[in-house]
């Protein structure tokens, strides 16, 4: 992808990620982490929560999550029914393009110490310039 972004590293020195934040983090999968790969995903589940995919819909603590930002309805093979219980320092992240995203459904939750910062602004390509909002 050719996007160029401004990342705030200060955001999480003073606060914790919130649901809906778009974060940059060091890869969790050791094969990717060893190569220095970083990923960009949206925070869906917070520490201590239960994230569930049921009938291609996301639920957090048994409450359906309204997600107007996703690009398309999740296919059954991309979003099979599954449940994740997050530990005290773990975040569940998902891509907005659910059917083609390598995210917590594949590599599990992201520990807080892997999170680098919050995406706040896109400056390239020119037709995508703007603030990144939750």
C-alpha cells in the first residue's frame, strides 16, 4: 500500500488505546516480528473483554458492535464463529477489509507493549489526505 501516515507515539504514553482507534503495532507472529514488520489495524476488543464472532457479526461482551467503517460484509469463511478472551494487557485488532485482513483472528491478541502509536493523519496519496478518525 502506498499510504503515508502520521503516527502519534505520545497517545499511549498518556492513555490506553480505545475501541475504534487505528493503531500501528509490531507484528505478533515471530516470523514477521523478526523481519521488523509493523501492521495497522483497528482496535476492537480491550483488555479483559470477550470478543466473539457469531454469524459473521462481532460482539464484545455479548453486545453487537456497530461497525459502519467496514468495507464489506464478512464472508462465513473469513469470519467463522469463534471466541477470544483478552488478558489484562491485550487488544483485539481487526482490519476494516475483513475478508482480506491478517489480524487478531489469525495471530491472536496484540500485547500493549507491541503497540507503537495511533494513526492520526494521512498525507499520501493526495486524494486521501485528512485526519484519521475513530
